[in-house]
């Protein structure tokens, strides 16, 4: 059970500490005024990493090994230059793909047998590996130079982005990542080679006949059940999908409370059939259906969904929860989420009820139990 | 010697006082400043050594419109590195 939260916002990093049932209090903020795109607490060594996205001065990484008392800046990942004399890389509709780091969209620890390993996914769609706790980063060249790369598209951002990285707890060399927009990719050799595979995933926005193309898929977030790693869940651009074969094939869930559209998903670490989503009216709107802010929960693998709103604001409430704005504690007992309008809520009973911690934060980009 | 000044917005993140540097180009002047404050480089230049998209350099009051760091600087030039006012 975790008594601490790390909240990355557009105006800095906030920490929240639990002082009793339903009581959470803020500590002093860090990096005031600077967007904090991503937060990662490494359970193997207790280290905490944050990715900052200075509007003018680029993406920066900082690490703390004393629960945020002190931070030190580390090297940020670097995209390789376009070789001299070669034209810029353009995507399938003629847009130039940037070759400089724009943002960090995923930051996760490696396996238990890789004590200093971290994985980092970025915009533009690059995957980086660190084997020294984030002190240095190596580009995963096999993915960056993959022949299909020009077919990847930006989804919500101008360039493609890697936002989900799932390490298989049974074999740390097996990785699955999700890309907006380039579908789901798998590696069984520690990132040396990659294959796009997501049979059954459907993109209703794709041209006729291309709905099931793996690279056309826009997974918004992908998670894996820690105790049943073959079970994965995806909140996709046009639906909710479930896999029982480690992400190779997917079945679509077409009914889930008010909407199947959204960004965030978490799965219970011990109960693979229990997952939570934060629905919104579909893509051209991106706010809660009818202005009613709710969480949806399945406990039977997607056959049925509970619509949870106790403790959440009354309508009109136009809070949207981004893909990294919802988290579940390692024991599955607590949930936390933060919204684009600065709301922060915690549930200590699986989402049955929520406690508002703040309604006035800066827009929330990332919520992590720490 | 030319003098390099950094915007207050930069000094919030990396200590970088105004300094006189031995240099005949903007790049040489910046390199000299980076030698004194190594973290500063990644705030001003991107990973390929180009001026960051939202950073502006002025030499003697004139903006480097072509963003060419090979631009010469004179013995008494004043170089200002500021955040471009992109978006208000």
C-alpha cells in the first residue's frame, strides 16, 4: 500500500502524503513553473526520476535518491541526426518527422534481474535504454531505423510517440510497447528486434479496408497485469481492448458505461479481470459525456462495467484524465487520478468512492504512487 | 573581449552570469560560456548542436535571423541569449 503520490503537472512536481484514512496533504512543490511530463519511482532502489519539458530549453531529466529532498540533473536522451546529405524523414502524409527530442511519454524500470535498467519512450517515437539508473541513455536503433517507421503517424501530437512500455515479469527480455499511432510492438530479445502485432485491434477512423492494419492502430495506453502477464488492457482511440496472449491478439469491448473513448487505463496487479477507465465523449470532443465526470470499472474481464462517481464533482465537470493521469498502488488497494482542470482524487476502496485532494492544481500530466 | 549575457529565465535553471569571452564567432563565444557552465549547453542548443527552436540570440542588438552560429562577433560585441517570446 502506498502513502505517497507524485504528481507531474504543467507547473511543477507536487507530492502528496497520506496522514490517515482519506486524508492526504501536500508537501512543497519542486520544479515550480516547469512542465513535468513524466514521473517514475523505481521500486528496486527507491530512486525517483522526473522528465521536465522546459518550453524553451528542451527536455531535462532529474533524479532523487532521497524521496525528493534533493534532485540532480542527468543527461537526457538524444535523437540521432539525419546523416549529412540525406533528406529529412517525412511521414506517410508528407510531414517532416522531427529528429530532436520533443517530450518524454514513458519512463519505466526494467526487470528485477536488471537492477539499473530503465526504459524511456519519447516523442518523436523513439525508445531509449539506460543501464545506469538514467545517468546515460542508448537509442534502441532497431526500432528507430525500422523500415516501417515512415508509416507511423502522430496521434494527438505532431509526431508519433511511445507512451506505454510493458516488461514481462517472467522474462525481462520480453517487452511490449504501444505507439500513437503505430500499434503494439513486441520484442523477445531485449529490444534487439521488433515485430508489430495486434490482431483484432480495430481503427474505425482508418480508410475502408485498413481498419485492422496493425500500424493504423492508436492505442492511447496499454497496461499489463503483474500477476497474470498474458492479460493486457488497452484504452484505444475508439474502444477498449483486452488481450490474453501477451498482446499478440485483442478482443474489443464495445460497451463500457457512458463511452469507450478515453486515455487512461489501469489493471489490478493481482486480479487481471479488474480494470479501470476514465471515459470521455469521443475524439472530436474529449470531455466527459454530458459533462458528468465518472470512472468505469470492470471486475469480470470486460463483460460488465460499474460507473463510479461517488466523491467526484457534480455536472458540469469537464475534467479529462490524460493517459498517465491514473495510477493504482502496487497492492491494488488504492487509486489516484488527476485531471486537465487541476483536480486530484484518491480512492481507497477500488473506486467505489473518491476523496478530492485538490480542485485547483495546474493541469495534471502524470500521477504515480511513490 | 565580447561579452555574453544570458536571460534571467535561463539563470533560473542554470547559474550563468554575464561573462567576457575570447571569441570571434557566436559559437566560440557560447562554447566558452559552456566551458564555465557545462549544463548550460543543453539548455541553449539541441542534441545536434543547433540553437533551440525557442531560443534567440542577439549580437549588438540585432537578432540572428538566420540562426547561424558562425556569425562573427567583434572585440566589443555584446551577445544576448534570451528565450524567444513564442506564443505570448
